[in-house]
């Protein structure tokens, strides 16, 4: 058999014919490359005892291109492009804005002790840290952490009762 560059020149029209016969209109260069690789593989695997190289190469190339088409079709049907408008968030706080309105936070304070209310209001309405709250009420930071812990437990109980 001849060298591969001669074989490529001879079989290039066949590869283009296969691409047209399969109605491929997108990524023609990519499928042509698949066809050339299939031609190379058929050149290496051909056994002259089983028939002519021309028909062997045609079926080999067409089969390989069809497999690539199936792979691309499966990928396109299973993957959907994401909508960028969904990902845009104008204000990072806007998602939780409703939950942190002052009326809603005051509604959450029902059933809390005075110190637990202080922690909740100072944290979410005044945006203060534990050490700032401790300094304001002249207590230790661990006391404020205790207020926080017990307030969270009570708030979770309230949420579970209202959700059921």
C-alpha cells in the first residue's frame, strides 16, 4: 500500500461525501478530522484477505463519524446552557431581605427573654458583633454567646411549630 499522505489525498472526497450524506452542517472540520483518524485506523487494521480497502475504509469512516454524531447529539440533549439572568443577583442582601425586615425580626422576639431579644435585635438590626453587644450591656462575651445559643434554640422551636 502507499504512504498515508497519498491515501489522504485519494480519500478526502470520500470523507466529504460521507459528511454531506449524513447532513452534517455544524463542525464540518471536526467531523472531517474524525474521518481522517478513521481512515488512519482503517489503514492500520485492513486485512487484504477480507476484501477491498475502498469499501472497508468507507464503512469504517462512516461508522466512526456516525458514532461521533451520536456522542454530540447525546451531549447536546443532556446538557442545557444556563440562563445568565438567573445567576445575576443585583443585591446580595435582597434574597433574605424579607426575613430581616424590622417587623419580622420583632415578630421573632415573641417568647424570648430580654437578653435573648437584645442579642437578636443588636445582631440583626444594628449589625453588632458579640464583643460589641457585651461591651454595650457590660457583660462578658461568653454571656452574650449564651444568649445567642438559647435564642437560636427557641427560634428553631418556633419555626418548627409554625412550619408543621
